[in-house]
């Protein structure tokens, strides 16, 4: 799945949190909490990459044929740097990008664009996560 915030519609392949238009169930609250934690990890990872590889700030986003390869190459190089214990000040420098990523999607999404299949998939995931958490 692709993980989005509340500004994104819900599709089978794109999961976003439950919107607080009503009181959420315990399962929905748990789902939102876990989804938020996952998004934070992803945002920190991109902040690290932006901090270490400043070229990413100037990537031509219209070149989708190169974009995936560039991000994967940066991830591989980043992991090599970590394995060599190459910790520079890049972590702190990348953190402003996390805030920018969060601000870019701060608007609440319209319910008219939410896919019924996506809502059904999210409901299944929510129930499964809650059931597994309750058993442990």
C-alpha cells in the first residue's frame, strides 16, 4: 500500500487515516495511530535522503523514468554510508523537509473522491489490525 495523510483519497492501493467527522471506534483510532507512525518513519527517511543528497532537491519530477532509479540509488548509497559509519550533520539539515512534506498535504480531503473499494479495504485493514492487537 501507499500511505497518505488525511488530504489523500482512499483507494485500495492508497490508504489514508479515518477522518474525525464522528466519534471513531477504538479500532479506527488504533489504525490512525499506526498509520501516522508509519508515515513519520517514511518522512524521516526522505528527510535523511534530502539532507545527504542535495541533488534530490532539484530532481525533475516530470522524468518518472529516472525518478525511481535516482531514489533507489540514493537509498543504496545512504545504506553504504551508514555501514561505513559516515554520520555527518546531514540528519539535522534534512529535517526542514519533513515539515514541508507535512504542510504540503494539510488540507482535508473531500469525501466525494473517496473510493468505495478503498473504504472497504481500509475497513478490512482496520479490523485486522485491531483483532491482532487485541489477541496479543
